């Protein structure tokens, strides 16, 4: 079987799905905050922390899937 050196579509789709998922989660979070009429103080910090956690998760997944270049 020939090895392809082109675009890794599976990885691109995984990254795109992760970005969409984080965006949707942030939108739902903001919607819930507005529905409860809660103060938005600290909301940005919570969203940033959430995004950092998901980015770290995605980085771990990418490292597990990507072949080592040793």
C-alpha cells in the first residue's frame, strides 16, 4: 500500500470538529448565563480556562495520533 504524503484529512477534520465544539460550548455557556440573568463577571475567565483545557486535550490527542519524526 502506498504511503500518502498529502494532506491528513482525518486530522484536519478532527481539529475542525474540536474548534466547532469549543465554539458551541462557549455559545451555550453564554446563553445559559443570560437566561439565568447572572452576572457575567468572571465569565470570560471561565471560557478561557475551558478553552485552555480543551486545547491541551486536543494537543494530547494529536501527539498520540501523529507519528514521531525521529
